[in-house]
């Protein structure tokens, strides 16, 4: 099985079924986890701040291999053609058009079976955003205001397209023909989303929505984009959040939403003020970290179906399964919510925060990152247990 994009599919609802029996387990990476997961066969792949890429058995969390790389890895691993693709990078301001280290960063291709490096490609900017695999290409935007397409087998540069800003954590998204790439300028971080052709890198259209930390969500003929705008308040400066749905072919605006008040996003755990949303069953679910809220929108009209206040910012894409939504916040609370009504059914507390690493639903169990640990949490009915059993730590 391939895992070609952030959260498995362009709708970001990472729900899957495997023939493997999966029990509860915990693996301590002894390092920070910001990126998502990729699953292929009996293996789950993850990235750490160690800095390293690791592969675990999905059934019991046993370590299969771990490979050190040149810098922190925050991207979601992308799995295709027997290779795992990751990018390295950290937040470092070089100039108004570049974000990265003076020595540059790299995109790596690792052998999925044993973790050895097949090739690497060096860039001037940081490569924190997750790439996407499409038509034999690894495509990504990064911190030097460019988008790149590399041949997945060799790492050879196929095209390079200039963008009007940097991409920090916004994973690339594709519909198979085009790639959607949000960027920001480095002044007040206004967002723009640029759409480029997979084969040539030619720019199709741009829209003034989205954010360099937030991956676009695609469903049908709609692209859903999450962003922020800097606003002055009585306490100084804060942010209003904005959400937009645009036509996937033309970029024409279909609907937009902006929070009515100014909020502040906690920089505890991570500094993301906009995160990717999730589409499921005609509803677009969006975390708004600046306001400590989860909001459900009618995907066709933008009407707010429900809005739920969380104890702390949710800085991850939720997953939706069997009528329930699941997400964790930076205080260590994990929420089980009725997806149709927004009714909070259970909060399960953990002794470490949830960062930007989103959950994956596998066989009615949740694969999550909590602090430095990777855990599998089997559901009881539709709820995460309030008293999670402790299993052996394989770290």
C-alpha cells in the first residue's frame, strides 16, 4: 500500500482497514514528534526531532529500523515505490524570501524495507512541509520560495517553479493533475495558495486564502483553505481566523468564514496558528487554534453546523469515523465528539501534550502521537477509554 500524501488522502480523513490484528501499544521515541504517520503493509513510519526516521510493526510497536538524517524531521513520511520520502528543516529566518539553515536542508528517499538512504536532494530553504507523490514525482514547496518536482526513483530535478512566499509546514495536496501549495510572506504572514501543473510546474491559478502552515483539503470540486489575519486588539495584536472554500478548477471563491473576534494561539508545543481541516460526509471540520475551537461547516454553503470550545488549541487535523470526530489538544486532552451535533462525549486526559501530528484510525483503533510517544488506542464502542491500559514500552 502507498501513502502518497499527508493524512492518506486529499480529504485528510485518515481512516483505513488492515488485515492485521492490532493491540494497544506504546513506543517512546525519546524525541519530539510533529509530523504525521504513514502506514504500508505491516509497518508504520514516523519522523522525529532526534533527528531520525523510524519504522515500527503496526501490530505491536516493535522497532524495525531507525535512520538518522541531517536535521529535524517534521514532515509526514510519504510512501511509494518501496521508498519513504521525508524532508528536513527547522524554523530559521534567513531573509524575507528564505526560511532555513545557512547550510540548507534536504529531501531524502529511504528504502522502506531497511531504511538505507537511496538518494537525497539539497535545497537552500528548509523542507519541513510534507511532499506529495504523484505520477512518479515527489513534489513540494519549501522555505526558499520555490516548488520542486523530483523524479521519485533517482531524485533528479524535473522542474522548479518560483512562488510568491515560503511554505513552512503546509503539506502539498494533489488532485492527480495539479498540486495545491499554500505560502506566506514573512511580514504579517498573509497566505496565498498557488496551484501548479504536475507535469510542468506551470502556475494554473492563485487565490489569497490559505496559510503556509495549513495543507489544503480537497473534496469533489472544492478546495478548503484555512488561514489567519493579523488584527489589533485591546491587548496588542492577535489573529482572526479565516476559512475559505474555492473551486478546484478555477479558484473561484465559493464561501468564506472569518471569526468575529481576535484570538491568540498558544506557542506551547508548536507555533502553528492555522492547521489543515478534514472533510467527511458533506461536512468540513476545521480546528481554529487561535480561538481554541473546533468548527463544523456545511461543505457546500459554509454554514456553521456546530462550534465546540476546547481546553487548549487543537493543532492537528481530526479524523472522523463511524459518526465520531477525534482530536487532541496541546494540554493533553483527547476528544471524542459526535460529528453530526458537536456533542462532547468524552475527554481522555494524557500526561503529555498533543502537537501537530494528527491521528490515524486503523481497524477501530487510533494511532496517535502524545509527547514523545507513539500509541495505539483501541476504541471502546466509539469512545477512547477514560482509563487507557498501559502496555510494554518498546522504546
